[in-house]
C-alpha cells in the first residue's frame, strides 16, 4: 500500500510539474512560431534534433539501468553514479568531436552549424543532469526533478523572449537553452551531493564497470534506436524537403510531443515500481500494469480526438504561413493513442528483464520509419513524415503487446472493456465539439467536451468515485 501511495504522490508531483512545464514550453514555441518564418523555425529545431540524436552516444542507456538498479539496491547508488561518470566523460568528448566532423561533412550553412554547436553544449550538460536525476528516481523521488523541469522552462522562456524582442537572432535564442541547462546541471549535482549525500566522482573500478556495461548493452541499443526513431525524420525532412517543410512539421511534432507529458510522468513513477514488483510482488505488478493501461486509454483517446477536431482552430495561434501544417497535425495526433500505450508496455518489458525484446521492437520500428520516410517524404513532405509516425507507432504497439502475456497474466477483458467505454464517451464528446466549435471560444469548447467525456465515463462506470478520491488524495500532501 505504501508503494502505491508513493506512485500516486510521485505521479501527482511529476504530472503537475509537466503540465506547467508543457504549458510554458508550448507558449514559448507558439511565440517563436509567430515571430519566425517556417524556414527559420526549421533551422532552429534541426539543430536541436541533430544534437538530440547524437546525445544517445553519451548516455547509451545508462539512465535506465541506473534507475532500475538503484530501485533494487539503494546502497549501490553512489558506486553506480561513479561508474556512469567514468563512462560518460570520455564519451561526451568523443561525441562532441563526431558532431563537429559530421556538420562539416554535411556542408550545413554557417548559421546552422553554429546553432548545432550551441545545442551540443546543452546536449552535454543535459546528459550529466540525466545521470543525477536518474539516481534520484531510483529512490522513488520525483519532487526535485518536477521543480527543476518548471524552472528550466521558465529560464528558456524569459531569456528566449528577451533575445527575440531584442532582435539578437537565432544563436542568442539558442543561448537561452544553455543557461537553462546550466541551472539544471548544478541543481541536480547539488541534490546528489548534499541532499542524498552520494559521491560524485568517476569510478574506474572494472569490477563495477563490467557488469554495468553488460546490463547497459540492450538499453543502449534501445535508446539509440528510439532517439533515431524520434528525431531522424526532422533531419531527413531538412535534406529531402527543405527548412520550410521542416518548420511545418515542427508544429505537429511539438504538439504531439507536448501532449506526452501524462504518460511520461506516470511511467517515470511506475517504472521503478515495476522493477521492484517484478522482484518481490508479481501479483501487484499485474494490478499496476492494468491500472497504467486503463489510465492511459482514458486519457489518450479524448486528447487525440479533441486535437483532430480542433486542429484548424489550434493553428490560428501561429502565423498564416503555417496553415499547411493542418493535415500533418491531424495525422500525427492520431498516433497519440498508440504512443501513450507504448509507455507502459515498454516500461514493463524493461523492468522485467525483457529489454532485449524491447530493443528489437524499437529497432524494427526504426527500420520501418526509415523506409517509410524515404518513400513518403519526397512525395508528401511534412504529411509523409506524419503518416510515418502513425504507422510505426501502431506497428510498435502490436509488437510490444504480443510479448506482455509471456511476462504476466493480464485480465485483457477488463482493459478492452475500458477501451470501448472510453471510445463511446469520445464519440459523444466529438459530436458536441463538431456542433459548437464554430460558435464558442476554443477554451469553452475544451472545457465542455472534457466535462461531457468524464460524465459519460462515470455513468458507464469506466471510472469510479474511488478513483477520483485517490487522485485528489495524491495531490493533497
């Protein structure tokens, strides 16, 4: 019971923090899109996507291992952090060198190259911050990371707005990310050293490094595949369709990415519990997995349907030049249902020592993504990239779901029943949105649609009074 309360409390912390952070982040993105042409926006996010891909070669899946192993044995946290640093420091130097060489070989413009180099600074700082917060997650503590995520985005917003209004250009706008990354790095370092009193120095003891590298190998491949899967489409768009279509695609990408805060927050809390239950309490593992699936079904369906219905109204936030992002947005948002459910499925596989299978699934999805992007981007540009997102997330969901019965005995009928009840509620909600979206303010429409949706769920007993009380109780403390 205490573990369940810990999950609820951590989920509440992180969910609330990510809501605030995503609101700030999307507000900042909307301001950038209103003030930058699609080509400039495309350059800015190309630089971020480029270095985000290379960031995998610094972490190599070490963060997942650090969370899992710390959750199993908290006394090992200090040694694990030291081993992580011993691996990451040389990898960071090597990765920055490879980025510099690759930028020159690809012949990017001077501005794009400078943006990539600045983004590489953020990449390096964020990688070490990830190590520190991963250890803290292993202690079932998300409070400090929740606060950090809000402050990070606030720094980006304030400094970015100053650079934008002062007309300082894209490089200074990128500089706001560096300032925010510096804050996160020193804040997480301070917590590890003085709050959790863990040593922060590289540990080159081969007796620790060898088993750590052995555990990391499947996670490393998974993270490489995942990062390429998420960001390679932006790089391919830039090469095959140009900066303008890259900017259009970023509208769909940022909205879909911003809406992932709910499964991200939930799984950040549940993943350590999955690892613990796999070792100590298999019955509770089944219950927790089923709750995770039901929760994310109930949340993902109305969000996906609502954004599809209101996509034309949402695009009014941006410049008229972004009107062509309508179709890519609707297609990409349709993938949200599968994206949400891939979180608990993937977390279950990793926590239950099936990381190799999870890595294989991600590798297959990456191959499918590359092939589809090569076919669809030259023909359909940003729309083609969005179609790839939908197809490959569905493919990955089917692959992962087929492995779940081999690990735990899930009561599939209950999950399916929740799905159809939520689908019926979404149908009623969508009818309401269709009839009132042109007559009412978009925020009023969203509120009315949300109220109707949850009333329908309550009447069909997809959610109960006990569920609502549990959520309220988790936020009180």
